[in-house]
C-alpha cells in the first residue's frame, strides 16, 4: 500500500517545477491569427474568382441597339453592357432618329443562353408620344439572327415595337 502511495507522489514531484513557473512554450496568438487570416483570404479569393466567371458568353462591351415598328420606322444606336457580376450587367444605351428616340437604362442578368432579364427603364418617344416600360422585361434570342428581342412587344396603342440588342 505504501508503494502505491509513493508512485503518485514521485510523479507529482517530478512533474512540478521548483520555481512554480510554467514550462510550456509561450505561443504568440497574433502569429496564429495572421496565418489563419492568410489561409481564409486565399480560400475567399478562390471562391470570388469562381463566382465572377460567366456561365454564358460574355456580353461586356458595346452592342447595336435597333428599333423597328409596324409602320416601317427604323432607327439604331448603341447600348453598353458593363459587367458587375457573373452574367450580370449594368446596361445603358440609346438610339435616335430625328425626334424619335429610345433610351434603355438598368441592370440585366443573362439567365440562359437565349434569355436576358432586364430590370430598369426602357423609354421610347415615337412620333411625339412617350412610352416607358419600368417593370421587369425579357429579351430573347428567337433564332432569327444574332440579336435579343424584347418580348413585351405590344405598345400602349396596341401596335408592335421591335427593340433588339445585337451581339
């Protein structure tokens, strides 16, 4: 029994320091945090790079914008797509011919190879009448050429207006 008591006592004596100091290494927590931040930053950068890639063809840049109606009125201009995220763009452009004009301003998301959802304003002044489309609109590649056509084609008077973004 005395031997059993002596074993833990010997262990306690060996394990304790004479000065009462802790012999463990001092760890600099700032260095550990910095190294963890470097790893996290690399991980976040790789995710950011993957999220900025387009799933569809890139539309960034200037494109031809055309307006045509049933009366044979046709005019064109340019629209600029500025990439703001993966398949997301800021869109600004105009087309003019005399007193007739078409202004497009907003944001667009390319949701499929053949569809662009547009959120903003499409304002047209034709023969002195101004019409504005402020709700969500869809441009679609109908397979009739290299352009996306606005799908909400009927104007307030019941006539068809073709607004196309060429690519």
